[in-house]
């Protein structure tokens, strides 16, 4: 049996599979010929504004470096019983502390649920976090039933 061809997801379909938060892979741009810095992350998704929020650790010596203003993409995928799906968002990360986005971010953070995933080698209480937002230039989703 040949699988169905992938079908483009609507905004409503994307919002349904993303929910208000979950886990995906965030890829950050790098200089020159270096591969993108990709890390598993928990995210919050605001379906009203169609933006993603991330709680990223800011530990000294982090290999991801400064994230504010960096080009990034996030990939989220899954199988919901009706088939396999994937959502890809591309854009620039912006600190939620920046004055120009802070009011929008406060409203958006009220609409999301960023899971707290403990993937660190220190107690979570000792880790500092920064909140950043990805307002996608491109947001696409595909489904294969």
C-alpha cells in the first residue's frame, strides 16, 4: 500500500496539534559553515498570535550562546491517531524583555503552557532561564494520513 501524499495543514489544524505547549527541536543559526545548533526544547504556542515561546537556560558556558536576534527554526512532530504530522516555524528569536514586545508577550504567555522539562545536570532551582519569542516569518504544517 502506498501512503497518501502529504497534505498542507490549515492554521486551525496546526493549532490543534501544537496545543498550547509541548516539546520540539529548536535550531539556531551559526556562523559560516558550522552546522545549526539544534536542541530539544519545550515550547508554548499562542494560537491567537501564532507565535512560539521558549524558556531557555542561560547557564554560563552554554553552547547555544546569545539567542536574542538569532535566526531560528522549530520543528514539532507527532502522530495523533489520524496520521503523522509535522509543523515547522522559521523566524527570528526576540527576548520577551524587549520593550517593543513585552506587552504582546505578557498577553501571549497567558495563553501558553510551556512544559518544564528537567534535562539539566543541576537541580532545576539552580538554573536561570530567559523567555524568548519566535514570531514566525514562515509557519507550515504537513499531515500524512
